[in-house]
C-alpha cells in the first residue's frame, strides 16, 4: 500500500470529484425517482418524513396530529426545517438536505481514505461513491438514508484521523450518535466503533504490541475519547431527548420501526440470510463493485491484526451492517444503502494494493482455511447469488439453491486443493492498468444507469402535488399516506394513517376531514389496507380529480383525490 501523501496533493482531485458529485445530485432536482427500474425508493415517503418540519414551517407548530416522525429522526427534522425556513416549503427544498449530505459523504470518504491509505485510494473511493447510481438516487430524495449515511462516513473519516489527535475521536463518536438519531438502523455502527476502540486498547496493553502504531499513546487517548464520548453522549441524549419523550420515542422506534417489522425465530433468520443477495437487485446492479469490495474485505480480514484501526472499522461496518440487515429486515432495498460507502472504501483499498491478498496467505495451512470457511462461503454466496438472481428472478428459491450449490462446491474445492493453490492465490496481483480498467468499468456502468434514468425521467409526482394545491386551499385536511407524499408543493394538512399508528385510532370517525388521497392504479388503496378501510366507512365517496404519478414500472400509475361521502349522500 502506498504511504499517505500530504493533504495538499489530494485537494485538486477532491475538488474535482466533489464537483462531479454536486452536478449529479443537482441535475433534475424535481424528477421522479427511478420507477422503470426501481431501486427501492418509495417516493411518497418524502412527505412522510418531512411532516413535522413542514408543520412548523407552514403552520407554526411541530406537532399537529398523530404522526410525528421527529421522534424517529430529530436531526433530519431539524435540518428540513432549516431548509424550509431559508428557501420555502417545496420538494427541492426538502431534497436539499439529502443532496448536501450525499456530497458531504463523498468528501468525507475520500478524506478518510487519504488519511489511512494514499492519495490514489482517496480519489478512487471518492469517485466510486460520487457516481454510484444507487447512492446518487438516494441523495436526491428527502428520505432518511442520505443523512444517516453521511454521518456514518463522517464518523469513519474522523476515526481514521483519530490516531493523530484525540479530538478526532470525540468527533467520530459524536457523529456516530448523530447517525443513530437520524435513523436507528445506524446502531450497528456504534457497536463497530466501540469494538474497534476496544481492540485498539487491547493492542496497546497486551504483551508485545506496545510498539505498534495502533498502540501508540495518541491512539490510546483517541480510543478512550471515543468510548467516553459514546457513553457521555448516550447519557446526554437519554436525559435531553429520549427519557422526556419516552412514550413517543419507544413507540416509534421499538414498535413502528422495530418489532412490527422483524419476524423472529430460526426459520425467519435462515430465510433472511439466504435471501440477502437475491431478494433485491442491490448487489447485482453493482456486481463489480461488490466483488472488488469483497477482495478488499478479504485482504483486511486475512491481516486483521496488522490492519489499521480505520481499516478494521471499515470491515466491521460491512460485516455488522450485513448482520443487522439479516437480523432485522430485508423488506426494502433502501435498508441496504448504508453498505455502499463501506463497499466503496474497501474497493478503493483493494485497488490501492498491488496484491489482491497478503503474501502471508501462502503460509496458511489447510486448518486456517477450514476455520475461515464460514466467511469464504458467505463471500462466495454473495457473489454467486447476485448473479443467479439476474437469470432466475422472480424464483427466489431457485436463485438460493443454485448459488448455494456453486458456492459450496467452490469452497470445498478450495479446501481440498489448498496446499497446491495457496502460493498461486497469495501471489495474485493486478497491474495499474487492470486496476484502472476496473474503476472505469464501475464508473461506466453507473453512468449508463444514470443516463437511463435521466433519459426516461418524469415529473409526474411534483406536478400532481401542485395540482392538488390548485384544487384545495391551504390548511385543508386530507387523509392518507399519499396525502403526505403529495403535500410538499402545496399547503394542505395531510393526516398520515399507518397500520396501528399515525392517526389510526380515529380514522373512521373524522367528520372534520372531507378529502382522501390514494392510488387508483395499480389498484385502489395500493399503499395499504388501512386507507381501504377509510373508504369502506364512507360509502358515498366520489373521485374529484385524477393525477398521473410514477410508482411502478408499468408507468401508468394514478392517484385520485376523493371527496368523502356519507350514507345520506
């Protein structure tokens, strides 16, 4: 690996990559998210998550009804409010927070890689993240993922610089806590940061390790600063935000986005583990990045004791993040998004090395390979599963069986022939030209995907929102999750209704609400059974207006504005 270079030498390339990141995110700011080839973005959730900030900006109060996501993401809500205050309430203003976060993540990843590796690694990692199609698209919508991930990357960047000063350790822990209070699924990273810090302390105080860089006094101070800040920050958050709002906080975080979504039991866990690479197109869409990242991960794990704390943290990011997905929920592709910067970082580290794997791999006996077999099987299954999905979808079982068979056979052959192959595997190298070709291929594929979206882009959703504003005066109460989705470019007051939460209890008795917004195509009440219950309780309802919207790949989705009726009607 090349030694770190002065920060000044990184600056011109970093500015250029940041410019690319900015252009990709500000182009077509009001366009609909990808629908012809979906990446898991549920567009009507943008208004759902901006709800409390919009309430405060338009009506002067954070809480006006029974749906209050500020208890899930107070930091996102606060930044949305600042954007609305500065620029007015609208769709692009809501998306501005994610756009800025997406660019910040690119800069932070490059800066962290520059600190832990080389200028080349920094530029490669920054470029891969700047153009990554999935990450670009999630940086262009007002959802929680972009801000959460930006906090994660910034935390990792500070952790990479922590061996230089304990102040960076404090910042790393504070940003990790900020990611959690942006979206609780970032909890895995707090565990990863704590484990990495404990490892550094163990290295420093264990025999024979005191002279290593990781065991230097500054590294010890930084590790202590991280652990202390995590503990102190948690106590402060509990005292200021969590405990005073415990009823709401526990309801939203433990029920709405916790137990309600996660099936438990060995069968459910086994299913989610086997579905991990095949249930969504996440890894298939970026297959070459996935393979390169796994090479980087494997190289780090082989030399885990010699790896820097930042490299270990990057590996823990991917491993614990994948574990959290399997344990918690694979239901939507957007839950995978926090893996992208870790993949870009691991790939950049791999592409910064001449060898694919450390030379010491040639010294491994077969027993070491057997011990590493679970990791080898998991990596092989991830690679083959993301390929089999492309040919066998939507038959998940066939994809799982074929990928499991191929990866098992490959692992068995590796164990059987390891004494013959180990020298060859350990001596695998790639030239600067082949590394450049890998980068070009990844960037080219992302460019093709972005171009496909840009060519087929539509503006149906924002136009529908504006049309709703022309039909209904500001302050009009409207029921339905789609009412939140279509509220960002008008002044209506949406009443979100979720299954068992969010204005659910009185959904059938609201005599003060005359209007409903829902889908009529693909089907009436497409967003959920709850809105169909509201319609059934109002037998005289009438469709007042129809709006084309973009949701499914059919391309002819439709929202309807419904005037509620009564039995007398």
